């Protein structure tokens, strides 16, 4: 597991855990391999600003098996990470930490979602218990990871017709991250 721990740590008891690809940025079936392939959702930038204004800490929790598949090199991976942090910061939001699993499924690690390893690590870093946060993801394995960690799962289903695949049923479903954030933390700022 790779951890990037920003400073300062979120002080608040309110922390939200977010999947990256498909929630923060548009996902690609062939992985996000270079900084040029990042396209951050507009509603996500707004959601990040709202979270910062409300004092909610943000931690990314992302599977990046493209690394150990040999499709993403370390330098590009680092630059992608930095670009996401920078873009969010530029728009008034803040990412406090990020946890990434570089492993392929056949490596049977404890961090690749739906295993709960990264969610536990994120909660330990933030000093909270899994049930005190939410994990927002877009895939069935995210919802399973949430269930395995004992954390409420929130699923983003951006296009109609998605979200009917099998997996652990999420406790909440929204079309956008902004919709989820406003619903969880309230519309008033
Ligand atoms: Mg995803
Ligand atoms: Zn892993």
C-alpha cells in the first residue's frame, strides 16, 4: 500500500473517504496512465470546495493495479497524484491524504479493494472509526470494501443504466459527488 499523508492532518472528526477514478476524475478502461489523461469532474471540484468550507477532511482510497501490471510507471503515477492534489487545491478544496494499492488481483494483497486494508489505514490516519465516516465509490467492489470495513458506502452512478450490476448494495446512491456531499453534510455553508 502506498500512502501519501498531507499536512496538517484533518483535525475534524468529520472525514470522508473517496475512491479516485470514476468519482474524482473520469475513469478510463485502460487506466489513467499519464497526467494528460486526467479529467476531473466539475461537480467534484465544487464538492471538494464545499467539503473544505465545512471542515470535512478528504482522503483518497484508490486501486492502481496498472502500476504492477507494468502499465503505469512510477514517475507518471506520482505526477498524476500531484496533478489531482493541485487541481483540487486550485479550486479551493483540499485532499488531506491518499492511499493507493499498486497490486494486481493475483497478488492477493490486503489493500486492493474490496479488501478493507486501505480503508482501515485511512481511518487510523484520521483517528476515526470506520463507522464514523463514509466511503464514496463508483464500483461494486468499492461498496464491498465499505461493507468489509464496516463503513457506510455511498455509490456514485453517473450514467443511467449503470449500477445494476451485482455487488454489495450501497446504503446511498447519488448521480454526482456534489449531490452526495450536499446530502450528507447539508446545503448550508
Ligand atoms: Mg472507481
Ligand atoms: Zn494492494
